[in-house]
């Protein structure tokens, strides 16, 4: 009797595993992504005194069916990020620091989801961002409006049928495109983020 129960338990567990493996990824054509995220970063090279932290929301739409074969198989997604909290910590003078408040929107994010896995979905992305701050960034006679362009890469860990946890790294170049009197720019900034996504 005990052996029979143990056998049923094994069959049940094996069935659950098979069901989990057979489940489709939520990143399929026509799917909508809604997410929240937060992170922080620093300038690199000569801009190591420049740090920032932000948090925001994300909306995306998978535009294509899966293409390619093997590890490269995946699909394209269009994404918009909105960050109502964008904090910048920068040098105002050689001996003083300044905290600048702002917000940002990234209306152009093109993302490739590598969908060959069952639960782990890496991605790469190209990003375009506009940043509005309460004070000039970088400090000085520059501009309160800046633009960012960059690339990102990360990993989406799918949980259940419609959720995922995301870890990502972002490289960003920030410049005011010469709309200010000076345009020293932040040549490169590195940011790490963690987010949570809902798919439908």
C-alpha cells in the first residue's frame, strides 16, 4: 500500500514537472508587458563622480512571432519606460556635492527576447531617453534637458504563466545635444536594475 502511494506521488510530481515544462512563455506575439523597476548606477572613466538612482514603470508589446533557431531564436518587442523619480548626485564644485531631482521617459526601446529557454529569457535592447531635471546636469551652465542613448542586456526569470523577475545592466550616454550653452555630456553611465513584470 505504501509503495502504491509512493508511486502515485512520483507520477503526480512527474506530471507537474511535465506541465511546467510544457507551459508557453508569456513573451509571444501580441502579448502586453506591464512592469515596475528600480536601480542605480555611476559614470565611468572621467565621470566616476556622477551617480544616479531611478525607479519607474514599463509598458511593452511583443511585435513579432519567434524567428531564428537555437539560442538566437526570439522575437522583437517595443517598450516605453516612464521614470517619475530620477535622482542625480554630482559635483557642483571640486569640494561640494549636489543632489538633483528629475524625471525621464524612454519612448524608444527596441528589445530582442531570446525565447529558446523554458524559464530563463535573456534579452538585449537599444534605448533612447529624455531626462528633465530641476537643475543643470552636469553642473554648470549646461541644461535641465538631456538625452540619453544606450544599450541594455538582462535576464527575465519567468514565474508561473504571466510573471517574471528581471535583472539588467544598462550603458547610457547622456548629452544635452547642444541646446545648452555648454555640452560636456556624460560619456558613459552604467546602471543595474531589478524589475517585476506582468504579461497578458
